[in-house]
C-alpha cells in the first residue's frame, strides 16, 4: 500500500487515545493515515456511501455496509457500565416518555438501536417525535425545554448533572440485564477491496497502537486534549477508562456475541436488515 489510508473517527478521547500512535507514525510498519475528524452520524453516512477506506461507525449501521466493508476485530468501543442514558429535566419513569419528543444523536447509531429495543419493552405505546441533533446539543436542548428527553452518549455520562438533568434510564444497564453481554457501541470497519494483507496489517497496527497508548498514556495526552472540545482532563481520563478496554484490543468471543446479539434482536424487531451467516467474519 503506497498511498495513505483515508480514515475518519471522532475527536472523542477514546478514539484519539486509540489512534494516537498510529496516526503519528509511531507504530512500526503501520500504514500511513490521512485522518478526518467527524461525529458518528457523519461517519455512518460516509460508510453508507463508501467514501473512505477506514471508518469508526456505529455497530447499528453494519447491516447496511458489510458488503463493502469488513468489521475489524479491534479498535472499537464495547464495554460494561458504559451505555447511553435517557435524560430528562425532572425525575420519572419509563412510562413518562409515552408520546414525548426525544432527541437522539443519530437514527443509525447503536445508542438509538438500544433505545428502540428499550422503548419496545418498557414504554407503553412508544415515544412521540424523534429529533436528530449533534450529541453536544442534546443536553442543552433538554435543559432548555426544546425536547422532552435526550439520548446521550460518551462523556455526557459524567456531565449531565452539570445541566441540572436526571437520568431516566440507562440503555446499557437494560441491555446487560437482559443479555448478560457487553454493550456494543462503536466499530472500526475497512474496505474489503483493500485486500486481506492490508486488512490484517491494519488490524495488527491498531492493536499495537492501543497497547502503546496503554503502556505510555502521557504520550497520547497532547493529541487527546487537542481534540477534546474543552473537556475537563478528569472527564477525559474517565472517558478513556470506560471506553478503551480489553474489547478495544480484541473483540473476542464475548465481543462478537454482543454484536451478533444486538443485530439479531434488532432484525427481529424489524429495525435493521438481517445479517448473513458470515457477515461479521473478518477475512
């Protein structure tokens, strides 16, 4: 591979932490990257249009893109105790959301898929209008009464109380209680047309980049803080600690089971197309 690989991931601390060493040429033998920063709703759209070589996307978008892209077995975000939250101005219960307006970060996001599965089980009659907003606009919209509730991800787990908001429900908690599996959030995918040697080399380079970040966390700090959108450094560290874990280095048996479980349940509810038997196979 002589040209740089075009890649898009978010400016969130978990992504910049994972890709710091690789993006800055410190992974021996790793491919050169041409990096674009974009929120998950944008990268999901890029994947559906097949526009870049490598992308961080929502697991929820996989059924639409796996013909062109392969799921990499590393670099993504799964975990426990790290699910999306439904926030409201006043404390309440699931039934209070019936017919209400809810802001979500993307209709093709894993957060929204987990939310839809939770609503089907817990909210009689379902919610009302769903509004897509960039994730950093959701908490202000709930606080200001522009929407009744908001589905939030990432560092909002640590900051929603600063907006005077309440956590109505934890989508990850519901998922873990009903499945026993980790929560699949963000995936790394790469074009199958790059070929098996490049895909395998990329996966190994990402694994090495993760391990290098763990071995020397201070090395990645300038890159992380540069793109952390004025996030408090303590929140940055909490964010990385929650979303960069053993599943980031390797999906493993539980990771693949979680992804298959999410997409199988979602297909049964008619929320996504069904996956083929070998769709998640790497190469």
